[in-house]
């Protein structure tokens, strides 16, 4: 999925395990309206996104058929191609997409100009990474599988902009049962301020 506004800046949107669903399409449209060009690669290679009711199947599909190594390689290639065309290249990821963005942030040769990650729970497996570009990470206060506060403390030591907002995984997705309107709005402000701050540097 691509939306071209002939902008000098592009946001590469990285979806969750479900694929390019309504939520991701809405995110792409929102940033397009703000003037950015949008690239949203289909990292799952499935024509129809997984339904939220099939979370376990979607996760198994990603881990067994795709995996982080393959997804990161795909995204790095897209970043390198985008850098030939755009003045600024940003990565915006949700869940596994956030972890993929995080893994790309440490690359010297194809470094992007900033990454934004929503509830990238698997980032906890890669806290040895030091991002070489500005990074904003937003987590829910509650995650079933790990202690969010411990991860946030570790990430703050890496000079990362990191926040915990009320709610659970998926709080920023209006199509998800974990949607939290207040935290969604707070996250929107954090993202807008982050992008504005980076844009002022250039």
C-alpha cells in the first residue's frame, strides 16, 4: 500500500501480526492527510488480513512463516530505496512492527531519520540495541507476558523517548477491544510532538 503526496518525507508504516487491516489503513490515511508520503509493506504476504479473533493463528503464521529476520531484511531494503527519493524517512510500527522498527534503528548504513513504536513487546528481547536515530516508544501499562515498567527503565538508559500509557496492548486501535480513547489521544500528541521536533532539526 502506498499513498503519494510528492512529499519530501515518507513514513513507512509497519503493521501488526494481523496484516494491513482497517486500523493500519486508517493510520496510513491519517498521516497522508498530514502531508506525508506513505509506504505500508505487506510483510505477511497474505491478501486478506487476519481477524482479531485469530490472534494465536496470526502470531504462529508470522513466527513460523515470516520471522523477524526476514521482516527486518524487507524493511531495510525499503528504507534504502526510500532514502534515494526522500529527504526524511521515518518508521512507524505497531506491536511486531514496532519491534521491527527498533531492530532497524541500530543500522548505520541505511539509518532512518526516526522511529516510532507502539507496544513493541518483543523489544524486551533486544535491549542490547542502541538506536542511532531518534526513537519514540509507547507502551501500555499492562502487558500479560512481562513487566512493562522494568523494560521502560532499561530503555530510558539508552536515551530513548519512552512512555507508558493507561490500558492494554492495542490501546491505540479503535477496532480493538483494548482501545482506550484517552491513551490514544495522548499517544497522538506524543507522536506529533516527536515528528515536529525531528523536522525542526533538518
